[in-house]
C-alpha cells in the first residue's frame, strides 16, 4: 500500500508540474510583434539547421511533394526575417544562412520535383518562392553594397515571371503540368512587388492587371481566392481552403494592402473557429462545409488543419492582428509539445522538423513591402484561455484528490471530536461551583 501511495504521489507531482508548465505556456508572451525577436525562434532555427544537415529535407519530401523545398525555403526566409531585425552591421550570419538556403533551392535537388518545360521554367510555385527568397537576400544587404550578381539574378528572374503573367489569359500560372493553385501565383506577384521596392520599379502594370483578373475570379461561395482553378481560364475549380488561404493572406498584404485587408477579414470570419470552446484554431474548409484532408492539410480533427493554423499565425501577424496571432502562438506552445535546451527548441518532440520551419517562419511574419497595417477589430479576447486553464487546473489536482479528501476528513473529525467528548462528560465536570 505504501509503494502504491508513493507511486501515485510521484505521478501526481509530475502531472501537476506538466499542468503548471502548460499554464505558463498558455499565458506567457509567444510573439514579439513586427520588430522584436519572437521567443525561442533563434533556437528553433539552430535545431532546424542541424536537422537539415542530417537529412530532414529528405524526410519531409517523403511526406508531401514540396517537403524538401519548403524545409529549406522557410528556414532561409525565417533567417532573413531575424536578420532584418538586426542593425546592418550584424546581419552577416543571417545573410550567410539565407544564401545557403537559396543555393539549395537552386540546386538540382531543389528543382528536381518541378518541370523545366513550364512557363516560367520549373513552374510558378518554384519561381515565386525562390524569387521571394532572392529578394530577402538582397534586402539584408545595404543598398549601396548589394552583390551585383545577386541583384542581376533577382532582376532576371523577376523579368521572366512578369513576362509569364503578361503572356497568360489567366492570372494563375501552372505550378505543375496542367495544374494551377492561386496561392502560388500570389507569392510570385509579391516577389515582383518586392523587386520594385528594392530595384528600379518595372512591374506596377503587371501587378494591377493581375489584381483585376483575380477580382473577376473569386470563389463565389466565400469571396476569397479559390484553392484550385482551371488552368486555361483561371475559373474556380475548388472552394477556398485554409491551407492555401493562410499563405495567400501572408503575401497579399505586400501586393495590395486594401484588398488584402478585405480578404483577410473574410478569411478570418469564415475559417477561424474554437472547436469544443478550447482556443482558436483554423478549419480547413469554411464554416458550414466539411471535406477530406490531404497531404497539405494533414489529418483534420474536428475540421481543423494544424498546418493551416500554424501558418495563419503569420497571416494574422502580417495584418497587425496581434490578438489572434498571440492566441494561436500560445495555443501552439501548449499543444505543440516544445522541447527546450539552452541552444535549441523543437516542437512535436522534434519528430517533424518541417513543422518547425513553418512555425518559425510564421512567428517572424511581417510585411516586407507594405507599411505595417493598422490592427483590425479584435475577435479574440483575453478570456479565451479560461477553459484551457480550467482543464489544466483539473489535471493538476486530479491525482491529489484522494489525499485532499483524506485531509479534509481528518480535519472534520478532529474538529468534531472535542465537542462529542464534552457532550459525554458528566454534568458539572469541568464547571466551577
């Protein structure tokens, strides 16, 4: 009995400590706004770089077609984001790592999954993301000391992207043969806006025509960019979905801030949910509609996509929606099982480094071209944490209940005994004459 009681008390102590750590993660600041360094991201990137050197990109490629690419691209972009927060004289480490990531994207391994025969070559997915990182590499360098070859390569790639859009009847170009997703073209158009912010502007007309085409082809059910379209016409072929919308909202702010705000509010209204009343999360399909998950969304639990939820953190932060961004970050720190050391941080116990890449990129989000937007009306209030804190409190005290009940019983017994004993005493005992 003694051994069992001791074991239960050890388990109770461990559960209480876990609940306390969860409560701290739920209330401690997990984002830092557009200028500060998000807590833990530098250590997260240290873990990710070591994981990439150890084959994490190949592991991610086995999970989905762009796994290798995203693991490296998002690592490089998060390095750019942290570097831009540093004074110009302290950006060399970030620049070195961003260049390393860009070289990986441009290597045979980086282009292998994509078709060189598309226009532009390797498709708009590869071109858009790679060009965005090229612009980030230039942004880390002082304007009067930029590498001429890197600037020329950025201008050349932007020209090819711009020409492909100008030569298309649809605003959405192919990422793979015969297939187009609006999110990929949104990233590429944002890279043209970044070109015009860093180098002599050339693409304002291309961007304007693209926006006109997009507005004519919105998903009729949600008023948002559709998830997938007919390649020839750009007509919606699939309802808006959160795995693509979360990325669209991250980049659209740098294309057209006013249109982006309108789209973001629509997205937030139709996709952000509180399943079971426990914290904000993001549905893969809009409210009132359910559908299957896939390699992009991952398994859907109560309709929620964990990948879209992580990326929406970055979209919210880019829109100045600190309330939603902070809530999603805190929720992720609670359920994401982060493991910290003095040098690294990894989520999901480190078993899915590409997930760390998405989360680090999201936590460092901010516009690169547009001015930081004004905050939208908040939809998340401070009390969203109360149900989760209540669950943690219950978990923290659950195994202590037998001890607490025994203690309460002893106190009641000890307080009741003297009264009973006095009632049993003979009359006059203990009384003065």
